C-alpha cells in the first residue's frame, strides 16, 4: 500500500496533512537532516574563520551554505542511502557533506567536517534550532492571530451584558466582552512567560568538555569559540556545563508553558461550546454542509470540539516530554533520542487546534436577544446589589432579608424585586437608587 493521505497510519500525515504541511520543513525526517547539515556547515565555516584551516579559494562560505539552503528531497534520500551502510544518522550526514565537498574539489578539508564532535553536538543544536524557528515562524504567528481575534471580539462585545453563571447557577451579571478578555489576558501572560525561556543547545564534544578539541589545539579557547557559534551565529543559548547531551530543562519548561497555553484554549473552547448550547451564539452555515447524518437541523460547534480534542492529545505528549527529557543516566543514554523525534507531534496537534479555533471564531454570530432574555428571566441576581447598598446604609440584616426573598424560590421577577423594595424602611432616595438596578446594568466595571 503506497503511503499517502488516505493510507497514513496517523491523522497528522493523513486527514490533517494539508493543515500541518507548514510544519513539515521543520519536524520531518527531511527537516531534521536539513538542520543537521546546517549545523555541520556552520561549524565548518566557524573553524575556517578561526584560522584552523583555510577554505579553498573557489569555496566561499556562501557556496557551503548552499548545501543546506538548497537542500532537496534528493539530498535527503542520498543521506538515507548512506545510512543503510553506517546505521548511524548523523554519521550519514557527515559522509554526505564530505561527498559534496569532494564534488566541489575540496578534498583537502574533508576531515574538518565534524571535527572533534559527537553526534549530540549536532542533534542538540539542530533540534533546538528547528524547534525555535518552527515556534517563531509558524506556531506563534497563528497563536497571536487568535489572541488578536479574541481581543477584537472582546472589544466588539464589551457593552453586551450577559448573565454570569457560577457553579452553573445564575450569578452577578458580566459582559460578554469582558469574559473574552479573560482569555486574552491569560494567553498573553503565557506568551510573555514563554519569551523568557532560552532555546538551549549543547555543543562541547563527547562528554561536554571539548576533550578532543583541546587535545588537538590546546591554545584555542574552545568555550569562546562554541559560544560564538551557538549564541551569535545560530541564535541559541549554549549551556556551559553538560554531559554528552543537553539537559533539556529549558525545553521542558517550554513544553510546560505550551501545555498551559493549551489548557487555557481548552477552557475557552468549552466556554464557547457552552454559549453555543445556550443559544448565545448562532453559527454561520455553509452550503452543502451537514451537522448530523440523521438530524438535518443541527449546526454543531465542531470546530471547538475538534480543537479541544487535539489540544488534549498535544498536552499528553508535552507532559511526557517535559517529564522524561531532563532525566538521563550518567553522561548519556539513548532514550532522549527517540523521544525528541516526536516533538513535532504535539506541535502539529496544537496547530490543528489553533486552525480549528480560528475557523470556529469566524463562524460565531451573536444572538443578543437570547442574552437579554436570560437577564430578564433572572432578576434574583440583583439581590447582591440591593443587600450591599442596604449594608452601606446600616440596614439590619439585609443579606438575610434578600436570602429569604430569593433562595430556592424559583423565578424572581422584576415585580417581586419592586415589591420587596417597596416594603423597605429606607428613604425615598435609597428606594429610587435600588429600583434603578437591573440585571442589564448591574455589571460593575466589566464594560469599562
């Protein structure tokens, strides 16, 4: 059976392939190979710039960088073919680059490729770099667009009063816009926290001490060299004390933060789902679409359901990655290698979810009469306002009086509230103040 979108085992490369295609250049096997070639090439150029050897006159750095800038699927296939012999993925990349250099007439510099390195110097630099660029170029723009959309809706609906519900019961009114603003603030907070977490890399030889580098060139400041390559040239942050592998504490923190972002989005999706079920929102329909194979009337909030499901899958992966990666036996074991190959999976599921949320938000149509109806049917929520003003006026036991009027008594109408206010032994001015309170205007500063 040929591999295609219909025969793929998983939905990422099957049903949802078109949606997550922008992530393929980063997280696919091809993508990892391309980033490995990039690290090897930049390291080779850095060695030449450090005067350890001279590049052939016809081999400028730009020509070397073309090896990864113009990296093709055919190049990736060539590396896979080499790997059949080496049974080692990074060594296959090294031999691939050496073959390319030979073709360019640069046999004299072949042994400078991968000089003094272990495979994790490449992997633990390539993977954080592809992760960083996928986050910055794909994930964050999509997430920020959703935050901007939520912010625009919050602004548009800022003046729309809405019955709040605590414990599922009618509570002090709010505004629809303010409730959307809650998610804007929460997401922005996590985006800000994420921005402080470094993209960490390991680059220091077999056990992190530059053993091979130092024995060959003891006069070279290899720490300074590696810091310049990793921090300045590649835009990562080189960890100074490592084993053979990066310790993954920072990327684990990123996974945890992404998980919190996803939890906030799940919370948002569930709230919107509930608003749809309460008829606060209608949804735009599309010609030819159906909501049920049996019930023609249905317009389901499927985008928010799809998002919730995919965010949950992503969080399962992020939780395992964050818990597993920082733990390694002594100076090296291979469990991190196979786990790291999966970092694109939670990113892809999050990506699917973000696209679903974006689609769902664009389909929402406010049904303001339903919000007004719910407020009109729940005059009991002004009891808090009335008893608070009575407390201000030192009225005896106002809470107990309102409790007697409202708790467990079924529907409380405007007439019930008006009659109750009429019985109060307070001034006419206070009565007028109380009568002016409605479920529609008792929204505090939510509409500010």
